[in-house]
């Protein structure tokens, strides 16, 4: 996913023959919310004028909707607050009342981007005022080893307002004119469930950069 994100660069702007992308990885650390344990990972890749975000729910076989990822807030190192959400993608999954599921295939995530949010940005499923699809399309982790969501209660299994969910890795492309290959993520907060404000702070670290050749 990291290399794919870097290769978006020639599509976005005129560049020289060598381009660089930088990576920041953020994750919950032993996270918990009122509904139980949570776990999520986000990878940010920055180039000149753009950012890609890949977001995963790494908690398998959740019990409650309150454990599913509904948002990701983040601040960029230089303090940018203005940007535009471009293409997004995720797999869609319908969880039936018995915990089995049907994958509906990839589509846009149904999430929106809130700008100037607490000094940064928020990718959100619940910000319906910005066109998001909430309370459906929250990000759910993988099923149990038995291949179904055995632990899911009625807030997930067969719940019409909350189905379908996004699953796997959700990807987002954001145009931020003043972001550069030197930009990193200063902080990240993961939001969970359908109640606004339920969150866990992320721990972030800079990953390695990548240099790619785009021609002579």
C-alpha cells in the first residue's frame, strides 16, 4: 500500500525525475472504550501537495458497534487545516443476524473529511452534515477464526441501520496544497462507535521514506 500511494504522485502534479514520499504510522496502544477493547492502525504517506491514509480495524470478532472505528482525527506537523478529500475505497460487508457475512465488494467508503478540526483534520463516518453515511459504514475488523462474527451482538449482527460495514483496509486520498515530503503526523486520535466523542489516542512514529524514479 505504501508503494502504491507513492506512485500516485505523478498523477497529482508536475515533478522531477526523482520523487520522495514519507510515512507516519499511528496505532492505538492497549486501547479500550466503554464497550470493550479496541485496536486500530493508520498509515499516512505524504508527498508534495497530497496525503494518502490507510486505516485498518485490527480487532477481530468484535462484540459491539462501540468497538468499530468511526473516525480518525489527525494533525499535520506544520499545522495545516485545509484540504480536499479525493478518492476513497473500502470493501463493504453485510453481517447477518447469525454472525455470518456477505461481502458486497469495493466501493467508496462513505466517509467524509472535516477540515479545521481541532487544529487538523478528521476522516469521519458520522459527520452526516458533510455527506458521510453514518451510522452505517463503520470500519469492522475480521471475523473469528471460525469465519463468522460469533461474538457480535444485535448492534452489529443483522442491525439494519449499521449495515453494511466497511472492512479490511480503507484508503483515502487527500489533497493538501502545503503538505510536502517533509510533513509528518504530529498526533492522531481514533474514534469508535456511534456515540460522538468516544476516542482513543494514537501513538505515532515516523516510518522510512521511499525514493522513486519517475523517468529521465
